[in-house]
C-alpha cells in the first residue's frame, strides 16, 4: 500500500510538471498582414518639407492599420535587392533597424519582408512609455508611438569600428522618412530622443542587442487656427533657449525637466554639446544634440542654460568655447543660467563678480573666489543670471528662467 501511494504521488507530480510546462509555453504571436502600401500620393516632396513641423498635441482619433502600415513602409530599412519595399537605403545592404509600434491594441514589431505587423504584447504600454520619456504628454496623447531601434552588431562585419555610426545614420534616415510620410497623410509627429533606455526596452520587449535611438509619436494634430496677423506676431516674438549639456553624464532631470517647462511656456529649445548626435545622461537617458558649441551663435537665443551633472566638470570647466559663450551671453544681456556643478563655468567666465549665486556645496569656494555672493539657496536670480544648487531645485530653476525670459 505504501509503495502504491508513493507511485501515485510521483505520477501526480509528473502530471503537474508536464501541464505546468505546457501552460508556460508562449502563445503563438498574431501576425497582421497590412494592405499594399501606396507609392504615389497627392503631395510633392517640396510641399511635405514646407509643411513639416513638430506636433506635440494630438486628438483622440486612432490610426487605421492602413495608416500604420504606410508609416512602417516609409520607414522600412531594407536591402537594395528588396525593391518591392522602400525606402531608407541600408548601409552595406544590411538591415540594422527594427521598428516597434505601441498603440492601444498592444505592441507590434514590423516585418518589412512580409509587410506585416507581429504582435508581441497585447497591453497598451503608452502610459509606461510616457513615464520613461522627456515629452510625456506627446507619448500619452499620440495614438501611435514608433520605437526605432538599431543593431550595430549587424554592421560590424563590414564596417567594424564605424558600425554604430552607420547604424545611427540609418536610424536618422528612417525617422525622417516616417515623419515626411506623416505629413503627406495629414498627420503630425514629434521625434523624441530623451528617454530611459532600460524602461522603454523592458516595456517594448526589445532584445538587449538592439540600441534604442528614437521614439516618434504620431497622430492627428490638434488644429489651432492662426490668422496671418497672429502668424506675423508669433514669428517676431517667439523666444528661444539653448541648453548646453555634456555629451556624457549630464544630469537627466536638469535637461529634460527644464526643456519640458520652457516648452510648456512657449519657449523653443535647442540642445548643444561638445559634439552633435546622441548624448547620454548619468541615468542613461539619451537626448539629441543638434548643435555643437563651436556652431552656437549667442545672438540666436534669448537664454543660454548650462546643464549640470558630473560630465560638466570634464567638458566645460576649462573649455574656452563654453567660457566665451557665457561671457558673450552676459555681455549681450541674455538670460544666463546654470545649475549644480555648472555655475562654476560662469565663475570661470568672470560673470559672477558681486552676483548673488548658488551651486552645489562642492563649488562654493570656486564661486566665492570668482567674487560671487554665495548663498547656498536652492535658486538665486540676480538680474538676468540664474543659478540653482542641485537637481532637487530644477523645477524652480526652470520656472525662474521662463519668467525671466518673459520679462516677469
């Protein structure tokens, strides 16, 4: 009897194990075949270029599968031999780019050879994405968020040390094609380079060997009619700010929170760094610097803002170009701002003499030596010069900049 009982227990355990293994197998992924894409449209390239603009607010209207398919087709990165599909000529005739689509119906990966979408998650992850990006409202509102990811490894055999460079170039081509296609379809879009890589990869189930480059939020724009008179007034009164960040180890919140607050108040922003392209924060968020320091013209901006973080010590403390930018901004009565480590750049530029200023406590001696009246307060505004002590003060720092730009 005892042997029979033991045998039954073993069989029961084996049965549970077998059924458990069977139930843990991943369910087959759904494949959605997309309609044949259009290769001829009503809008010329010149008109699309003229109408292209950044759109950050979208209506609740969802995109049809045909529209998503057209966007995917436009951004498809394929080899030259696959002439049935376009459009972004691939480096070395190798496809290093993958496109993921996050919609209310889940997450999909585009298969360009079959012109189909493969569903990899049934959950709407846009709320999760929004938490991880710098433009949260755009990601939340957009009916479709396109994640552009690339593999430098696929190009390493042919391009070796330049593989990542060519992958990023390819990603830029893909993003441009998607945004131009959106214009031709009456859609709006915004390209986002600032996000937490780990959180986005996890939400979209992106493999570790792929590098995230862009998120492109696409949808029907909220239309705001503008009269000719208003257009003329806007073109003359729009305010601009340039944020100078280190190419590595800038403080993520100081960059992205400042951009968010300034843009919400109507200030257009630009990121500058020691080099153009993708820059990475201390918390691994990435942004795109479209301007290098030696290209920066102070006259083009109403505010010059030095973002802090460990990288500022290495790249800007004794950088003659950065120091001259700070001096020129002060001399030309521009709003000049810096936070945490970055006020030391202003001190080294000699613009803090008799100015009430603050910074991280580690920079106190340098500011005092430069003649500043050091306060240690979270934020100090002295005329057109604004300084802040730490990332904890970034919201007040950005609001002080916005108010000063507006003349408040």
